[in-house]
C-alpha cells in the first residue's frame, strides 16, 4: 500500500484557501466600487 503524500494534500489545501481569499477580495472590491461615487473628491490642499 502506498504511503500518503501529505505535502501534496497540504499544498492543495493552501491553494484552495488562497483561491477563496482572492474570490472574497474580488467580491469586496466589486461591492466597494458599486457603492463608491463615480468621481472621487479631490483632496484639500493646504496653503
């Protein structure tokens, strides 16, 4: 019986976590763009 390849399994779990994290960040960014104003306000300058 072949022994399990724990390194491969761990790498797959890490890749899955990374993919989910990127998807969540993309959703957050998309939601932020929808609620944000189309024209950003200019920053006040100090003179």
